[in-house]
C-alpha cells in the first residue's frame, strides 16, 4: 500500500478528532460548562427562558445591544458574562450537524440563524463576525443588523 501525504494527514485528523471533541456539562441552572475550553455558556439564547428546554422565543438585536445584554446578564449568580469571541463561538459549533449546527441536547431550541460574536471585522470596523448556526459557517455583517446571541463566561 502506498502511503501518501494525504493519507497521513487524514489519519492524523482522525486520531486527534476525539481529543478535540467538546465535553459539556449541563449545570442544571441555565448554564453549560465546556471542560475542553474552560468556558461557561448561557444554555439558552437571549429571549428564551433558562429552563431545561429553553422555552420561549429567541430574540435578536444589533451588535451594541447584545454586547450590553451580555455585560448586564446575571445567570447562576454570575455577573461576568460577555459576548463570545469568534473563536469561542465557533468552539460550540458541530460541523457534523446542520439546522442547527450545534448539539441540541446541550443547547436546546437553538435557532438555526446568525449569532453575534464580539470580534470586529478588521477590514471594516462597522462590521463584526457572526456564526451561522444553520450550516456552521462564519460571516461578517454590519453591526446595525439584528442577530441572536448566546453569552459566555470564563469558568472559575
């Protein structure tokens, strides 16, 4: 059997994939801890109730409004919530899933839509990065547009 660079790389990624898989703990209080990244996530999107199935309707807002929403959020006694960076938000994507591209057993009722990140687009500061949880891709949009949000906090 001829071993090519492609086969070696494919084998490397297959061997490391389990090491990169997220390990979530539902804290039972509207938050989820990711032990891989050491981040605590708001389990439900803005507008939904912090219950086991995230009842209610997820709401959207512009970038400045969701930035303030996260900074003012109190959940599970925590007040250190913030809008996640693009890399943090991408860490909860599941590219093996679509509509939505996320583990819905951990993040129930996630809308298959755009979610804001805190990452401003360097080439055009009036835009910021968002993650499209329908397909799992990232895009930039004008900060005046209205999208969903899920806040994050650093684990203690």
